[in-house]
């Protein structure tokens, strides 16, 4: 038999046609990003790559290659024994590694010799990444967006979740980024994805949408925590129709106390995060907020954050960057509850 090869750009549209997508890179490379749905069969594990690399630099390439070959053979044998013995003859894997194809080629050759129809991605993950970045701009431009706007605590995320639960197409960027998009927006114990993985998750979400139906999205800035939105998506989003979600100040405070309950239960963590606002708000103000939080008056601090920090910055940014914000349709939930957001979502989708 002979191995088949496919370009990375062609692989973008055919991933679902393979029985499995196999990433032959190490665990660390796989964790940073991978092709959607891929499973990890490392030809060299992280620690083994370091050992081989050290030999390559300190001894010579020939000795490093001998050791690498022994380790790759051992690992591939383990993968086949664990994953392949129960596979039928029509099982068709797509295999890739970083770029050169040595790690994926070794695995693919053995699978091919067994009798499986194996396809290799030319240029590996590096070529796939380049093709994905190029495709994202065009993909983002295919859709009509409805941009959910509203000051901090107005329930934008709850509305998006309600819309999604009722069958709407929703691109929840904060969920994909594992961040609530502000100085205080990190989620304890939940790391953000790498920039590459964030891009891939956006691309994968957009691919699943129908261009004939609207996509609901929140009025994010160019970054959500430490990851940046694709430029093409930012451009499309900022020129799209807006929905203005309005809640009273007291309802917004109540919502934030629920959604950021980890700050309420860990005041010192809250005070630590408030310290990040020192440059913007000044030492005296931040120290006052920290003292009030420690005394139990978290609601007051949240209200102050809204009025003095978040609202002015948000309104200035939204008016400057979103060209249709001035004609936004106003949505007024009866309160901050999830039930109220479901009512708003239902009204939007039946309008």
C-alpha cells in the first residue's frame, strides 16, 4: 500500500471524514493546540524529546537519532497494542506531527504496512495553523451578527446562554477564553487556553454555524483576558447591529455578587485582584475598597466599581468602536434572574 498525503488547507474541510485524527507530537505540544477532535499518540513524550535534544546538542546528531528511533519504536508499539488491535480494516486515520513529518511518518508507515488506509497532513500542525489563520478572516465575514451590548453586570452572558438553550447560534467568546473579560475576570483554578487553541475553538465554532441564520455575540474588546480575538471577527462584529441590555444598578450588583461568588467567599483574593486597579483608580481609592470588602461591605465595593470604573470606560469604548450602537434595540429584563433572561431570549427569537 502507499501513504496518502493531504494539504493542510484541504484537511480543514475534511477532518470529519476520517475515523480518527492522530497527533503524533508530545503531550506539551498537543496541550497548546491541536486539530479539532485529535487524539494524542506521542511518538516521543515530553521528557524523551528533551533527552534526545540534549544528545543532539552535546554529542552528535547520529547518536541522537539512534536513541530517538528506539524511543519512537517503543512508543508506537505501545500505541498499536493499546489502540489498534481492535480496529477493522476500513479504519482510516489522519496523522500529523509538527512540520517535518518524521514522527507522524514513522507511525503512518507502520499503520500503512498493517493494511490501513493512512493519510498524512503535509507540513503538519504548522501548516494547519497557517491555513486556519488565513481561513478565519473569510469565515468570520460570512455571518450576520447580533451584538449583545450592556454595561458590566447587565446579564449579557446569561442572555447568550438563554439564547443558546433555545436553539440560537451563539459565539460565547468568554466561555471559549475561560475569562470574563475584565481586570477581575479571571476564573479561579481555570487557566485560559493558549492563543492558538483559542483561535482554533473560534474557527471550529464558526464552522458549525449556518450563514443563513444570525450569530449572537457579546460586545467584547479586542482581548478577553490574555487572548486576542481574530482581527476579522473584530471588524465584522463592530460593524454589526447591536442589542442593548438594560438592568437597574441594584440588579446588576445582585447579578455580579452571584456570578462572582468566589470573590465573596474569598475576600483576600478579591482584595488582591482589586490591587490591579491601583494605576487606574489610585492607591487611596483601592485601599478604601479593600478595607470595605474586608469589613463585609462587598456590595458597596461592587457598586463603586460599576459607577466609577467599569461603566465610564465601557460606554466610551462601545460608542467609539461599535458603529450601530446608537440604533441598538433596547432589551429590558424584569430582573437579573435566568428566568427573566429566558423570557427576553424567547421574545427576541419570536420577534
